C-alpha cells in the first residue's frame, strides 16, 4: 500500500475513535445531568376529597417531569400518622394536624409564605395560627360548617321546628319515632370512630368553647387546666353528654346498628327518607347530592342544641382542608411547588365546588352549594355560637381515640360517670 495512503487511513481511524469517545463522554455527561425525579407523598384522612385531589395530582404530574406526587389515604389517619412519625416514614405533605406534633417540631414553619397568606381570609389565617408561638404550621384552603342535617320534608309534614334546647331536640326525635316508626330519627354511623369523635368536638367540647371563649378554651386545653375543663365531673359536660347519648339509644331515637353503621349506610338512609337527621360537616353534601340529586330542596341545616344549664346552641364554623409540610422532608421546595399548584385559583374553585365547602381564599369565587342549602347554613351561623375544631387536644389522644371511647360507651361499657372519669384520665395520659 502507498505509504501516504496508509498514513491517511491511520489518521482517519484515530479521528473516528476520538469522535466516538467524545460522543460517549458527552452522553455520559448528559445522562448525569438529567433531572432526578422527586417523589412526594401526600397523606390524608379525608375520604371525601380523594378523587378531587387525585385529579389535581394527575394534572400536576403531567405538567412537568421532575416531581411525582402520590396520595395516601388512611381511614384511621390520626393514629397512622403517629406510627409514621415514630418509624421515620414521614410523608412530605399531610392534612393531619395536632398541637402535640407542633410542639414536637414535626411541621415546617410556613409563616413566611406570604404568597399564600396574602390571599387568605384574615379569619382563616387566624384559625391556622398556633396559639403558643403565633406562627403558622399549616394553611387551610376552605372553611367548613358542621351541625345537624335534617329532612325538611319530614319536619314540615310533622310540623316540627329545629331545636334550640336538648328538650326540644328529644321532643322532635320522639315525634318522628312515633309518627314514622320506619324512620330513624337520628342516624349515627358509629363504626367510623372519627365521626363519634366529632360529636365530642361539637357537643361537650362545644360547651367548653362557648363558655370560655375560643382563645381561652384553647389555652385551657393546652395547659390542661382541670378547673376550667372539668372533664371528669359527674355533673359536667362530658358526663351529661354520655347520659344523653345512652338515653337516646335506650329510647330508640338513634339507629339500633349504631356500632356497625357506616357513612355510606347513613347517606343512603338519609337520601331515601329512612333517616330524618344526621350530624356531619359540609363535606357530606357532595355524597348526599350524588346519591340523590332530588334531595337538593329537602336538605335543612341546624345547630347543635344547647344541653347544659345556661348554654346556647353551637355550630362549627372553622378552617378546613389544612395542609402541613414535614419539618424533616428533604423536598421542601418541591412540596411548596406542588402546594402552589394546588392553591391556584382555578384548582381551588374546582376543589371548593367539588368538596362543597366555601373557599378560604379571597380571590376564589365558587358556587359551593345549592342556594337553598347556603341559606340554611347562613341562618344557622347567625342563630348559634360559632366554634372551631379542637386542635389543642393532646397528640396521645386523637379524635379517633375519642370516638372509640364513645363506641365503648354505646356498647354499654360505661356509666356516664365512669365515662367522664375515663375521658379525663385518657386526656391526662395523652398530655404526657
């Protein structure tokens, strides 16, 4: 072979090898610079909003390729979260919130998120503010109300008016039972502990909140001020509540399957006219109207009647759908990015209308409920003392724990006096 041609081939071969090497190096470099996918866990106990949040999550995941959000629902969320904290398997974002976890530094301080707080109604920001530190460790997206939903058609037929006192309330239940023996006067889905825990929140705790005032009640619970809370007294709010519940069960004014009944059972009986009343929050509206759209004009809403001497009716008017970020997450920026997406006005309009709860954001206008229901709610809010959730309960004594104690009560394991004493003992233990 000609020497010049051989040298030319040699040079070309070396050049090709060098180019291949550069391409390989460049590929490796590009591969190493590819964005790492961050997986975010969102933990919730709100069964009513699972589908709505999943829709938002799917839109967010499709909008970019860096972050993948996954939602985890647990029925017993307030207790499951304790296990997650103890095991180190802490979700990045969660809707569970209790004062004990705030005190232990479990939640990220969100006080500097002005892009959220500037949009939020001042009353809702106040509701999200920790009494002890004056800081915010969660942000709510909605307001909610809770009280008694009742069938207006049944009440009208029997000439009944919504009750303001416990005597009036039991008189209504008696009239329903006697006139309509196939109708459950008050349906309670006691298989679900959180629901029974809410009865504690709204009735005996409601008495404490109205008696002391919102802020003083929070302080008393945080300090476990026994003289003010009076949980264990045989004639106190807790024992009186227990006595009343046992009497209603004995008289047949609540469903006989109270300890096995589910939320679905309650919804179906109410929309079919087999139950006249139920206790719940606005979050149940979507289930009621989905099960029977014709109920729209039949749904009434009333406060919880006064049941202690000198007390007044109460209705829950509080923050709802609160989100906290774990203080230990390595994905703070990504969690904030997702919440920014969730909180945008368009998504919050969908959320408000889907969850049947007024938005807490000033820039969100939503038709969250039928006009007739909104009118009922507005009347109840004017006619009763407005109370909030019991967020100051000890971390060792969750709402589900409270509900399980009511299950024991309805199962015949307590007298009113022993129930009150056990409640106080369990509350004290939770504080420790």
